[in-house]
């Protein structure tokens, strides 16, 4: 299941290299074709290049070596089980303090009912994340997983960011390892990549001082990997971080993957400012988002999948991102709240047919997948 | 012919229909983007992207044309039917000036209740207030000529005498009569559209050209449209810019879903490649949103259009994006270009109003 294999050797047509207008990109292209890795300075050169299509060509060439023209998606349902959170991160519009009038926490039965009633016909995965709610204890988390599996026995559970794991382990007086062992027994097979934000102590101090930092986040993922739990990784970008800090984040992920090998996918999350304490910041532009996705594809040569998370990007930008190194549109999602509270104007969910249409229109071949990115027989293909 | 031969044709000079078809249908999105960007930089080597501050004023929504793709038009006597009175027009113009605007994009439905004299009076009013009037798309010109018994040339000359400064390229949709008969049977034909533009250029007016695609036309018919306007431009040199945008199906009677961003960017790029005699290609943030509107600046576009202080037609179809001038400047600069405000004739203007926060 763990896929640490590096990208196969890149064969870049000389025509493609010659067409790159930015000499720095030509240099990076030659290096990749020779089996080299993108170093920090080169990653920054990618982010700062003004040859957007040229950068995209490099990222697309790397993506094609692994996946050809395929683009993946999953029939899944996102559930945010509570919005009560004591962390108070400045970039978050979703959390409410305990006791707040519009705070909520779903009982395991309530969560199970929502999944039982999910409109997604062939539901394959439930993505479950929430706030660090001081009222909810470790037995609640285990019950939540069990109740959902009882409601839809076939689904795979991708649940709890490293931030939530750290919180529940602390409350229960367990090690991360023990905590994850019990969650796995209750049905957890994968972890989402949230809560990584930017691996920079400077930024943590300014934006999320009450939340775990890079070392603890990475160590929890490494523990999960050792237990056979695959995980994702994210980067929340486009707020106060520098290009060098973005690249540093990617390099740390690459190093961690070298060691523990369980990262399945990377997701670049553009910061949405509305309703957050950083609402005066503009948020990243479309060009910046595409460059960040492409740079992630080039730097992360040992993480197989790069997602274009349409909830954060919008369907239009996500579709274009399939030409900038991304190979996965995430899923049907159904009802996402975290990005929408921060002003994302995207739909709350897309149908399988809509995802297939977006992928085909982009000139790619849609492949429905499971949580582990294994192709599945797709409901849309049965005609 | 394959893509690499298509590219060689392009490098040798003008793109003929066959290599254009091969590139449009077979080249990768990013290859088209790179070729379009090279062509753009040949035309306009400065990494400058222009934008305009203007207001879109729709003088009436009453329209006899009833095109299938339109969610804006209302029949005469409909409770939501309106005609803009002079007082409101003056107020809208004053607001435009206060925001640093230099021009009015002035268009409306084909309303039989409005005579040429009424239109002339409105144009004089805007002109007296110091605004450039970019107004009356070809179907409106043809309609006014039919109503007044004058020729198109006479109508244009009278409007110019009243202060009309240039003509927008709207109502072109797809310049193929098969398509027009299906989507807008009552409106000006392909030849009438082209003739209005030829006449306008002959009397010294500059105009834009547009294409609204993504409904009933084939890819080949899109290219046919591009070659038609290229031929006219060879003749007159009167077009300043080409502006393609996809049809927005919500709330209209034509079926279908909107073309996605990749379809849009491909068409934008191939427009730059075919229209080698058009100085400017405009990105449509109004239909694409700010993300893809900005990305389009790397697929051959060198203009981000205008701030559209008021936009009613696309909004009526259910799409609503807003961009302030400062946000437009930020998008252009973040895409790696220098931003420059322009007027309708694509000349630089000294910005007068305060950029809104």
C-alpha cells in the first residue's frame, strides 16, 4: 500500500525544453531529466517564474510519466463533526469557541445518520475532520468511527488530522502510537493531511500558536505510516508565508516521505480570507495557485498524487490544474463547511457525472478510485 | 498534418485554416498557451497588461430579438421591462467619473419604442459629461437603420456627430448563419454584422470583435469565425481587440452546461494565433472569474477588460463576479506583468479617481 517509489525517469522532449522561455526552468528541466531533485533555490525559482505555461509543461511531463492522461476522483462524503475548537487559528473561519450559539458537535448517531442518508450512491470513503473540542473525549472518537461503519459497512474511513490526534492522545493520556492503534482497530485506515499549515515556527507563532508545530505533525504522520495508515499532506499558502517558506515545507515533506513513506497525496490549500482574523489579506491569485501546484509536483518526487482540491480552487481552476501537475480532483464531497465558511464560492458538492465531465473536458481520462488510489469500477462507466 | 507541422507553419508566418484546425484540436492546452504567449510577446513585447475603468450601461432590456442564450431581455409590457431615463443616466455617469472611469459601454435591447433621436440625445448627454461612448453593437445599428429608414452608414454618421466614440463588438455570437438561425434568428446576419463593422471602420471608428461560443457551434465554426474577422481586419485595420467568452447557460432557454476553463483557454490561445493582425486579445474575467481571468494573461490575452462598474447581462444569466480597480492591478502584477489603465482606444490614461480600497 505504501508508495514511496520515486518518479520514473523523466524523458523531456528537447522541443519542450527549447520552448521554455525562462532559463531557470530550462535548467531545472535538464536536471530532472538527468534524475536530479529540485533543491530549495530551484523551487523558489519555479514559484517566481513568469513563464506559467512553461512551468506547467514541466509539472505535466512529470505527472504524465506516472499517470499518463489519467485523472482520479473518489465518491466520498466530507463530514465536519464539530466546529468547536480551542485553537483559535487566525486563518480559520470555521471554529467557534465552546459555548458559542452556533457551535455544534454531532453525536455518533447523528454522524452515522448523515452518512446513511448520503446522496452519494456508491460511497467509498468518509472524510471526517473537526475542531479540537474539549468536550469530546477519546471514546467519543472511537464511537464516531464505529457508528459510521455500522451505517455504511463498506466505506473506508479517512479521519482526524494530526492536530486532532495530538489533542485526543493528550486528553486520554495515551501515546500517539497507542491512540492510532486503537483508532485503527475502530476502523480508521487513512488520515487526511490537514493541520500542517506552513512548517515554519515563525508563522506558527504568528498564526496558530496553540496548535502543534511541524515536528509533532510530522512525527504523528510517521507513526501512522509505521502502522500502515496512509496519510495525506497539505500546505496552507497565500497568507504571510514567503516563497522560500513554501518550498521549505515541501522539502520537509519530501524528507519525511523518504523516511516513513506513507504519504499518498499532497494538497495545496489556497488561503481564503473571508470571515477570518486575516480578512484584510487578499488571498492567493489563480496564477499563484497553479504555480504552487506545479512546484509541488516538481519538488515532491516521492509523493505519488497531487490533488487539485476543487472546493478550495473552484471547479474552473481545478480543471486547469490538471494540466499543471495535478492528477486528482478529490471527490464528490457533498457538504464541505470549512472552506465555505471562509468564503469559498464553490458548490458544496459535485456529482460523479460532473467530476467525470470536468476531467474529460480537460482532455484527461477519468478514473474513479478508492481511498488508496486504487482504480475501482466506476458507477458512471456502467452504461 | 500533425501538431509539430502545425507549429512549423506558425513559425513560417500566417496560420492557414488547416494548421489552425490541427493546433486547435490536437495540441496540448499548455502548448497552445506557450505558442499564444510567444505571439502575444511579439505583438506587445512590453510585459504590460492593460485594463479599463468603465461602466456598462444597458439603456433598455426590452428586446424583440429574443435570442435563446439571453437571460437579460424582456418583452414590451413585461413588469420588469425598463428604459433608462435621463436623470438615471446622468447619475450613473457621475458615479463613473467619480471612480476614475473614462468610458461608458452603452448597449441595450432592440426596443421599437426608442427612436434614433432619443438615442442621439442620450449620446450627446454622455459626451457633454466628458465620457467616451463605446456604444451600440452591430445588431442595434441594423435595427436603428431599419426603424429610421436610413442606411447603416447614415445612422453611424449621425451617432458619431452626436459623440459616439467607438463600437463594441457584441452580437457577433458565432458568425456562421447556420448557428445564428438557431440561436438568434431575428438578429443581424453574419454579413450584416460584418458590414456594420466595415462601415464603422470606413468612417474612422475603431471597434472590437467578440465571439460567444459554447452553444450549438462546432469547433470548425469557431475557427470560421476567427478567419472571417481576420479577413475583415486585413481590409480595414479597424479592430482594436478580440474578446471571446463562453455562453452562460443558467436561466436561458438554450440547453447545455457552460464551457469549462480548459475549453475557454484553448479558444483564447487559438484566437491569438489566428488573429495575427489584432493588436489586443481580451480576457473575460466576467465569465471566468478572477482566477481564470488572470491565468488567461498567460494564454495570449494582454488585456483584462474593464472593471465593469455595472454589469447586467451576464449577471442576469446567474454569473456574478466583482473586481475593483485595485484588485485588477493586483491580479495583473501577481501574474508577472505591469498594469496600465487604458481608454477604449487602448491608449494609456492618467488615472484620475482614487483606487477604491
